[in-house]
């Protein structure tokens, strides 16, 4: 029994010292890992931040290019029927959007949803305007009808998405 007590007198302090060392080493390792995580995050932000800002810029440009007044000025309607001009406008919208679809990686789901909604609303505006014209109508007639419809209903398919995109940029940066 006496030997057992002597053994406990040695074992209990040794166990306490061993446990204290374990806690100290664990705290040191956790601090070191956290420091490395912060360093990696800082380096990744240095890489991702410019790319993300460029993505926001590209989507702003996309929305500006898809605004009805900009789209109609950029895509020529000379010597085209309304149906051909409609097809050309829809192709231009599709090409612009497909060229920038990868930028959705760098923005929130809600903003990307608004960008897609702006595109869909513009397509509906063009299609609705084309349906109201006769089959002999010219591309100029379609352009006029699109602008009239846009102004009469005060529709800005891209303005809302652009405003939300700018708000998100201000929150992020």
C-alpha cells in the first residue's frame, strides 16, 4: 500500500504536467494553423479581388449594352424587316449574355438572378413589340415600337439589375 501511495505521488504531478504541456502545444498548433489560414486567405483575396471587381465591371457593361436604347443604336436596322431585326436583336442579346455568363461565379445569387431577369424582360419587350406589328413592318418600325413601349410603360429592364449590382459592389468594397 505504501508503494502505491508513493507511485501516486509521482504519477499525479507527472500527469498534471503532461496535461498542461498537451494544452500548451495544442494552443500553439491552433494559433499557428489560424495564422496560416489568415495568410492563405489574404493571398487569395489579393488574387480574387481584382478578378471579382473585373466581373462586376463586365456585368455592368453587359447591362449597359443590353439597355434598349443602347441595343437599338448599336444593332443596325437598315433594310431589315421587323422579323429579321427581331431575330438579330435576340441573337445579339444571346451572344452578349453567353459571353459573360461565367461572371456569375463572382456575385451573389440574387444579383445574378436580376441580371437574368433583365435579359428575359428585354427579350419579352422585343417579342411583344414585334407581335404588335404587321408582317410588312420594317426594322425601323420595330425599333420605334420597342422604344415607345419602353417609354410608355416606363420599363427599364436593365436599370433595376444595374442598381442592385452597384449596391452589392458598394457592400463588398
